[in-house]
């Protein structure tokens, strides 16, 4: 029992340290990307930290298996280099006890990773999508520069304001030109949403949020609607005019990460690939734990970091093969029954054979020599 607590403690301390370092690196990278987008006017500073927090569950589902992999290698590698493992073996400690400790830790991490990958990350992705859509509608008004033209909604609206208040809520001398959509302009449709252009000119304006909808309310202005170069255009004077900027996001809107249950109930090439990709991180916890246990055995002269670089190369190969298999599934190159499972199977086989080799239960060299003699 004391030995188990000692092994749990050694691996857990390294696991927490490695996880903190990896998450700090990942979040710093995400923060730089978001700051670049905010500087380019794609995001407002008010939503930046919220989006960063929304990315944490997805990052955890990828970082925790790697942290477990590295922590087992580093923690057990230290026991080998400090000759503690030799003492444990001399005292009759079986390899199954150490393996049991590693697998229990792997199961605990797997539960957390499965929760993040299968439930929390898709759920948070919906909130992130809603926050981005709400931010998109008010971003222009928060970052608008007076006496400059701004384009929103992929060029469908051109916005110009002469003066803006300090809180970016009150506008003066507003000009809005709404261009027809490309498909309507191509087919020459008429009526609402047609190829006609709309121009709004107002002395003042303000932003109003009501029932989840964002409006730009213009005051004392005129509205022109018609085709450029033609005389039969419509002119309308108004005291107050509300222009809808963004509709309320709904649960049915497309999200980058749909709920996992929807992937089960709506099978397709894309959904099957996404579903197996979400199951990959929790499964990889067990596979990587076995690989790390096999790779952690080093001689005292080699040092605890001797297997670190080969281990990282093996992890990158494992991750790249899973990514490649996902793309093959999306392209219908391989069957979903094969999918990513073959990658887990191959690396599990490598881990088991390598473990039996390092513990002296089998000798790959002897097996190879026997096969040569038979041939």
C-alpha cells in the first residue's frame, strides 16, 4: 500500500506540472492568435478572455493524454536512474503492481478526457458560437473609426459615421449602403432581398438590444431604394428607423462541434469521422500509458530524459496517423469500421510486445533468429 501511494504521488506530481506547462503554452498561443484577430478588428477585447475560456475543455482533451504520457516516462525514468526501481525489483515487487498503478491513473485521466471530448467541449462550442455571433453584430460599433468606411456582413453593408460618442453608442451623421447579395444580383431578382440597392442617411443613431436582437436605430433620416443609374427609385423620410444587425442565435444553428448524440443519430462520412475523433483522446490515454510504461525503462547511465525524444517522435507518429485516418474517412477512402481503430490497435500491439520485451518475457531477437532458421 505504501509503495502504491508512493508511485501515485510521484507520477501525479509530474502529471500536474507537465499539464500546467502544456496548458500555459497552448493558452498563450491561443491568446496571441485572439489578440491578432482583435487587433485586426475581427474580435472585440471584451469577448477575448471569454473565448479563451471556451477553448479550455477542447485543449484539455488533447493535452491530458500527452501530459499522462510524459509524466509516466519522466516519473518512472527517475526511479530507474536513481536505482529505486532496482531496489523495488530486489524486494520482489512485481511488474504488475507498477502496471496496475499506471493503468488506474490512466483510467482516471480517461474519464476526465472523455467528459471533455464527448460532452463539455461540444456544449461549450455552442456557447462560443453564440458569443461570437453576438459579438459580430456589435463589434463594428465598438471598434468603429469616425470618418472612415467600414464593411460588414462580407461586404453586404458599408457603414460610415462622421462622429462617435466616447462609449460608442451614440452616432452622428450616419450613412449605410446595403448591396444586393451576389446570387440576387446575378439573377436580377426583384422585390425584398433583390438586386435593388438600399441607402440610409440619418443625422443620429444608436444601438438597441431587445429580446436578444441587436438593432441600429437611426433618427431623422432618409431611405433610398432602387437600381443604380435608374430614375424610378423609392425615397422615404423617417423620424426613427430600426435596422436589424444580428438575429438571436438559436440552438439549431450550425456549430463546428455538434453534440455527440447527434453524431450517433445522423451517421455520415463527416459525422463518423468526427465521432471517432472524439473517442480518440480517451482511448489514447490507455494506449499512451502502456507505451510510456514500456519506454520508461532506462539504465542509470542513460539518464531520465534518454527516452524522451524517441517517445515524442512516437507520439507525433501516433497523432499524425490518427489525423490521416480521419481524413481518409472523410474522403471515403477507408471504411468507418476500420477508421481510426487500426491506429489504436497497432500502437497497443507495439506497447504490449515492447513491454514483454523490456521485462524479459520474450526476446524479439530470438524469435527473429528462429524464423530465419526455419526459412
